[in-house]
C-alpha cells in the first residue's frame, strides 16, 4: 500500500501558464482609432490581388471534366 504522504510530495502544484492583466486595457477613443486606421490603410496596402501573384502561385485552370463534376454535385 502507498502512503498518502509520499503521493503528496510527488504531486507538484499546478502552475497557471496564462497571466491576466489587472483591470484590462485602457479605454480608447473610437474617433481617434478610426482616424488612425483610415490614414494607415490609405498609406499601406499589404493585400495582393490575384493578378499580382507570380505564375507559380496562380490557380490552375479548371478543365471541363472537373467543371461537370462540380456542377453535378460530385456525381458524374
């Protein structure tokens, strides 16, 4: 039989990995945030359009058999 005192020494107390801030984040004025976002998005555009991609990243064309398969709901 195992003594309970031995088990108590073997089990380590659980330590939380998540740290929470006390009180949360500081309130932000919505007008200031919207103006900052609009000026930032106008100057920086990180999105790439389909036509700007190199050919190796472009989508492969869909052949006629695959189109029929899609249009019929997966049944040929």
